[in-house]
């Protein structure tokens, strides 16, 4: 499995985010969404779990998560919490 630094990974995501979002919106509007056929293997699942966890921890560190109660929270993507 390839090794990488999480900060470099998130920097690449931030750099490519606008382009990817435009492509996703275009596909969503046209109705030609690609359907996933094969199930994810264990390594892919583990990698996606790690990425999601790191993104969550990064959002908490940056103050984008506001806890309302024990079971409720707000996740602010743009703007103030």
C-alpha cells in the first residue's frame, strides 16, 4: 500500500475541490451518474475510514463543529459557527 502524509493529501483535495465539484454537479444534473458495481475491498474500506476520521478531526480542530447537545451537532462548511 502506498504511504502518504495526511496534510499533503488534504492540500491536494483543497486544490482540486472546485474542479471535482463542478464535474460532480454536471453529472448529477445530466442524469448519467456512474453506478458502483463491485464491492469495496477491505483495504479500500479501511483507507476511506481513515480519511473520513482525519477530515472529522480536522474540522473539530478548525472549529467547524459546534456541539448542540450530546447527540446533536452542527458541521459548518463555509462561514462562522
